[in-house]
C-alpha cells in the first residue's frame, strides 16, 4: 500500500536511513574519542616534523604506506614494535590523518620505535637508495629530497594548527633539507606512546651460558634469522654496512647476548629482546663468535 505513494515512501526511507546513520555514525562520538582516549604523552609535531609530514603527503608516501596498526594479533606482532595496536589518542595531532588503506610497503604508524637511532642513519641510507638496504624493495629512491627546505609557511602552519612552537624551533629549520624533515617525521612516529619494556624484566631470568657451542648445528637457523633481522644494517655477508662487521668478536657471549637483546638504541642498534626468543639470540651469538667471513 505505502509503496504505491512515492512521497510517503521517500519520507519513510529517509527516516529509516537517518536512524541508521545516527546510530552507526553520529551517536558513537558520544562515547569514543572523548577525553579518556587522550594519551598525555602524545605531543604535537615540531616545525621540522610538521614540514616532514607535509613532504610525506606531497610525495604520496601514503599511496604505499598505511599508518595504523590494526588490533589483529598478526598486525601488532608485525608493525607494533612494542607500541601495541594504534589507539585513537595517537592521532589527535594528525590533520589530516594518514591512515591509508594500501600496504605496498609496511605500516609506518610506529616506525620510530623500529629505528630509534638518533641520527636517522638508517632512514637516510634507505631513503636515498632503498635497494642498498633492502635489495628486493620496490620503493622509489628519494635522494632528490636533499634540497633546502622551503620554510616560508612553517610559522603559519604551526599557528593554523595551534601547535606550540618557539623561536628556537623555527631557527632550527635554517639550513635543514627536505630529507632532514622527513627523517625527523619518521623518527617521531609512534615514539610518544608509553611502551612497556618487557625485555628488562626478562633479562634477569636469562641463563648467561650459551647453550650452543657447535656452529654447524645452528648455522642454517642462525643465517636465516640473520637474513631477516640483521642483514639490512650489518650487510648480507656480515661484512658491516651501517652497523659493524659481525664476523667474529672479542666480546664475550654474554655481552653479545645483552647487545642483541637490549640494543644500543641511541646509536641505531635496535633491541631484539621483545621479538626474538632466547634460543634464537644465542644462535646468533654463536654465528657472530664463530662464523668467519667466507665460510
Ligand atoms: C611504490 C611504493 C612506495 C612508495 C611510493 C614509498 N614506499 Fe616506502 N616502502 C615501500 C616498500 C615496498 C617498502 C619495504 C621494503 C623497503 O624497506 O624498502 C618500503 C619501506 C619503507 C620504510 C621502512 C619500513 C620498515 O619497516 O623497515 C620506510 C621508513 C619508508 N618506506 C618510508 C617511505 C617514505 C617516507 C616515502 C615517501 C617519501 C615512501 N616510503 C614511499 C614502498 C613504497
Ligand atoms: C637498524 C640497523 C640495525 C639492525 C637491523 C641490526 N643492527 Fe646491530 N648494530 C647496528 C649499529 C648502528 C651498531 C653499532 C652501535 C654502536 O656502535 O654503538 C650495531 C651493533 C651491533 C653489535 C655490537 C657489535 C660490536 O662489536 O660492537 C652486535 C653484536 C649487533 N649489532 C648484532 C646485531 C644482530 C644479531 C642483529 C639482528 C638480530 C642486528 N644487530 C640488527 C645497527 C643494526
């Protein structure tokens, strides 16, 4: 009956659609993204990081990289880097957000946790020539970003976004390149969230004796872990590139274990205590101690 009267049909259809829209899209704002979702530690971008973010958008990095770690265990394992999945409070200063939906390359939401190195050496090398670090990469080279940064609008951007900044922050932009800016942005991503350093606690219970003394027995395993986690910085043949050569070492097994597990983060050596179990780390130690360059 009703469907024979187009005017009433349209009105009722509109009402039904509006109810659906309200319930699924408007009402949730009552209980999500409220003050409780704020993360106090998350800070606005500095002028240099904000410029880097704008270059990220200009270059369309988000066509290949997403910036959100989904709640799935696999995603957290792969892209969380100790920071867990992405929470809404991590994005309060992102205007616009760069979550993206396409992952030709890895998710970058927490990339700052993966490469904590203060000088950004890994990023510089990777950005200038991705294939020099990850041979199979199809990421284009961005060496052309080694150009002076255009700071004409830096101050206006900060004002418009209502981000705090000081004259010292602005002065810091002088002499910086676009590359410096994008590296500063990469290094910031994910680093504000408070992360639980589980490794420190685990250390205490670790046995200090290397259970593997026979290189032959562990070599295949160790080489495959090495290829996946270490080769990008220590070279395919452990000859040393960004990090030192790992063909033999004067350090004790326990010292090597501690370095791999805790990292030397300020200098660019990440910690692996959270991602590799004790057995795997000891296998790597054995490889580093006993493996020669061309054996
Ligand atoms: C054509 C797709 C593509 C574009 C465009 C691209 N990337 Fe990538 N990116 C990749 C792929 C694939 C990888 C994984 C291999 C590698 O590390 O090079 C990657 C890796 C990375 C990594 C290292 C991730 C990790 O977990 O080790 C960073 C950082 C990165 N890209 C930043 C950028 C930035 C910044 C831009 C823009 C200036 C950009 N990418 C543009 C495809 C792309
Ligand atoms: C993102 C780059 C990067 C990755 C990945 C990386 N390292 Fe390192 N590593 C470094 C840098 C840089 C240093 C030098 C730190 C320093 O001198 O303080 C270093 C230092 C070391 C040292 C100390 C060497 C010495 O004699 O002083 C060991 C051992 C080591 N790495 C092992 C590993 C192992 C094993 C892996 C893989 C599980 C690995 N690294 C992955 C960058 C990396």
